[in-house]
C-alpha cells in the first residue's frame, strides 16, 4: 500500500512538473517585436488540465521595443484535492537582431538573442530556482537551487552544451517565429541544468472552434497541429521517466495564426503520459500590433 501511494505521489509530482514546465515555457508563446512580422504585446491565460479536470492556470505577458523583448509568466497548480500545490514564475529578456543567412530562416524577421532567464518554483515544502545570464551565445547559470548532485547515471554537462543555445522561453520564440514553416523546426535548449533539443514536425490540420464569448465569432478557422519531440542531450539521468518522455511521439501543439501576420501562437498543448493526459488550453489571448490593431480570443 505504501509503495502504491508513493508511486502515485511520484506520478502526480511528475505530472505537475510537466504542466509547470510547459506553463513556464509558454510564457514565450507570444514573442513580441515592434515590427510588421510580430505583434508588439500579448497577454494570455491558459487553463491547465489533467484527465480533463482543471488543476490550475497560467498567466503570460509579453512586450518589446524595436530591438528587445521581455516576457514573464506565472502558474498555479493544485492536484489531489489540494494536497499537492505548485507555484512557478519565469521571465526572460533579450535583444532582437538580424537573422543570419544560410540558416533556412527568413532574414527579414528578427531572431531572439537571450540575455537573462529566471525560473522559480515552490511545491509543498520544497522550492528551487534557476537563473542564467548570457555572454553572447553562451549561457552562464548564476543560481541553481537545489544544486546539481553528482550521480553515476547522469550524462555529464560540458562547456560546449552551454554554447549556441536558447533558454526555454527564448526557444519557444524561435519555434513560433514567422518563417512560413510552423512545423519544421528544431531548437537547442539549455535550462540551467539540462541540455536538450525541442523539435516540431508536421502532423495535421485541425479546426479551431469559434470563440465562446466575445472576440471573433466567425466560422471555425483551421489550426496547424505539430508533433513535439524532446531529445535529451546532457545533464539528464538515464532513467525510465526520461526515456518515456523522449520516446513519446504523441505530444502535440495546436497553433493558431495571428491575423495579419505569420506568427503562430499555441492554442492547445497535449501531453499524453502513462497515467493520464495533461493539457494546456488557451482561455484568453489578447494581441496588439501596429498593423493588426487589437485581436482578442476567448474560449
């Protein structure tokens, strides 16, 4: 009985961690840029669900100048009838510069260059934080709590794993940038403890229902569904949960196009696990831009 209870609590903690990480990462689903390609500000709220039951919410804000960006997000989860609660906050800053030729990306759309990243969390009696500063393309952790403990099954982190990478928030900026290929991307990510790749690949098109209240009430538009794959590179432990997540080919993100732009903003994220399905669903998204004015969705 104790073993089953411990396993249930561990699975609950893992599920909460997945939703919290996704919520923190989606703090950048609204890359802001004061130009025609990207909107200038975004405010959004996502519902966090497990097995169809709402377990929390995530609030996201994004703004920018002509050459820089600033994003922040918070989330609160409560599972097992409130017995397990998690609070997270994340933010990132950076500059927006010219996209190099030969990268396969549109050179007329600025690319993010991260400067700072912070992620803080608290769950029960435990808490932690990861803060990073970037020196050019190199990520330098300035605070990692709890510290990384040596373990024989941990894949060693090397200096090369901190170079030419994006923090989790800036990485989603790259994944959602307007280059005409929403589901054909791969981005190297370093979160202060782990080096991994996140990739989007085409899966299908899917209609997005009309807004439930306010906003646009036109016929359903077509969204783009991308398969999301996670590939661990270094810093992770060689264990079943990591292997299971890396081999999961059913993680999906439903992208919705911002009218008047090529930017695709996540509407729904679906993460099937061995003990249930975790989802993030947009409740409200508000986008403003010089050419598009103000666009709002409510679900």
